[in-house]
C-alpha cells in the first residue's frame, strides 16, 4: 500500500461535492487537446487534481473520461476496456502522420470497389500486429514518440498485438469510407486505416475520428465542453458525472465489516473466509478488487491472496486507499 495518502475525516468526506472524487465523461470537440479539457474540468469543478484516461488528438472528438481527486490514483483500472470509434478514411493518400494533418507522402489511384474493401477488412479482425505510429505517446528510449516526430526523428518501433473485435462499414463515397470499429485498448485507428490502405495497394489516411465508448462508459452520457464551461458544476456533473462508487461498479468487490475496514485503514491485511468472495478473484493483481465498507462505499482497491495460515481464508491486501478510509496510525489499537 502507498502510505502517502491524504487523510480526511468522515465528516470531510461527507461534505465534499460528488465531483471531488469520481469520473466525468466529456464530449471533447475537435480543435482542443485532451490536456485542455483536463484544465477546464479542474477549473470549473475546482478540483486540485484531475487526469484523463486515454488521449484524444486535437483532430479527434468524442468520449474523454476525466478522473478527479483521489480517483486519479485509480486510472489504470479504467484504461484497459474495449473502445468503440467511428471514423472516416480516405483511400489513395498516404501521409506522414497517417491522418489528414500530416504531410502527403504519396497519392495513388483508387481502382477497387466497396466489396474489395470489405473483404480486405475481414483480414484485420481478431488479434493482429500493429506498429505504433510515430505520432503516438509511447516512449522509446525514455522519450515519447510524438516529441521525436516533431524534431523530424523517426525510430524503429516494435509491433504490438491488438484485437479488432468488430469492423462495421457504414458508408462508402469512394475514395472516402466511414466505419465503426470495436477494438482493444491501445489500438491505433489511424494505423488500422493506414494498414488497410496498404493491403489494397492505394494507401489510406484517417480523415476523422470520434470515440463513442470506452467500456463500460459511453458518449450517450457525457457533458459537452461548451456546457461544462457555461453551466454550474452541479449541472455538468448531472450530465456526465460518475461518483466513485458507480465508476468502480464494473469490478468485482468484497464487503468488509467495521473491524475489517478499520484494520484496512491502518494498513493491515484482514483475513476473511473464502466463501465471502464469490465474485472476487484470488491473486488477480494489485487493483483487481474493490474494497467496500459495510454500507457499500468504496474504501479503495486491492487484491486477495491466499492466507498462509488457513486454506479456507484469504488475506485482503490494500494497494490504493481513499482518503476517508485511511486512519491515523497513532490512534489507540494501531
């Protein structure tokens, strides 16, 4: 467990507004950066800490999830979910950035039809290898690729395995084609477009991109950046906010009684009967289980490990605790 956790009394936790710790779904418009949105959330909701879950480029729009307050320490548990995008690509044009913002490197004639596109795309469904673009935020040699690209430097990138779960074609107006794709986290849609164009011999670049879902959250419940800037925090939160208890509802959980919750707050590892963890994995990783108090409120994230002293029990091991769950170690019984 990280000991450097801010402490708050129960009264302070109750007095805090719901957006002090949770997720805000924002419908990001084209033309602003993800960091611009984070700054606006921080300013409008008056929170000292905020961070986004997965960058959207300035030229892309759609769902951008912003964690606020202590929820920023839980960001990894929301980043790995499936993503759904709607995009338009242009066949016959290859660019330096794999999208319309980059320098045109090559133009080729488009001689194939819709049927050929559909057939080629079938070969890019399932687990595939993808070379990250130079404009990505991945680090090579300790530096982000997009920063190297800005200096005109190109470096070798190792292929990464991603999964395309579904590729649905919505409209053809050749050389433009619009599609919806459902894929694993970490998939670069611009690279899907680029690689598909390469398979068909014409090249291709991404014209537009909009994120619709980042499981289990969708664009249908998101506040626009315009509304966030103009409306009250209460109205913005009502449109796109997820209190921390709701934001963690997709994860398995274990409910602890008052004594066990108190032990957790002191950094101890209470032992509980295995029969109480029907939905919780054992040895699932440091943030695999939500630790909840008697009332169901989230106390933090942790993992369950076998109790070496009793095969019928497991240890509850905290890794991230919310401020209201942490207790002063100098209290009696610490």
